[in-house]
C-alpha cells in the first residue's frame, strides 16, 4: 500500500471508531485531531 492509501485507511478507521464510541455525539473526526 502507498502512503496515501495508508492515510485514507487510518482516516476511515478513526471515523468508524469515533462513530461507535460517540454515536450520540456527532463530532467530525477533524475536530478530534486538533
């Protein structure tokens, strides 16, 4: 896998994890990184 593919993979992973743990809180994954 290329670096860009890995970044996309981990981005999707973080989105899935955040949705599972904070399903009631609609927080964009971009905000969590700040």
